[in-house]
C-alpha cells in the first residue's frame, strides 16, 4: 500500500472536470485507489464520489493505492495532480 499527500492546485478544486480526469486515470489500473479528505475515504474511480468530498483549491488530500500495479498507479495520479490535471 502507498499513501501520498497531495495539494490540489486547481483554482476551483476537485470539481466535475478535474474529478472526471482523475477518475478516468484511476480506472486504468487494477489496484484499489482511494482519496481521503477530512476523514472521509472514497473510491477514486468514481467521479461522483470524488465530487462529494468538497475539495477546494489548496486543500490537502491523501491518495491511497493498494494492488498489483500500485507503483505505476500512484505515480500516474501524483503526476496528474502535480500537473494541475493536464492530461
């Protein structure tokens, strides 16, 4: 299992567009992938679940990845957030 702290830099936060980009990227992997924010953990492969977190710009999230392809999944998602969701 890999757990990584990330700061969301998008000016609106984790909204429909960014949640869709993130969930689509997460869905490409076999690993279980979760995002935690304010004590709530959701499936990162679900756009709706990500949007329910209410993550705003400059908020810190925790990315949790566990599974056979966890290293590549974690790196891909970290890179995505750090690039401000440029896919």
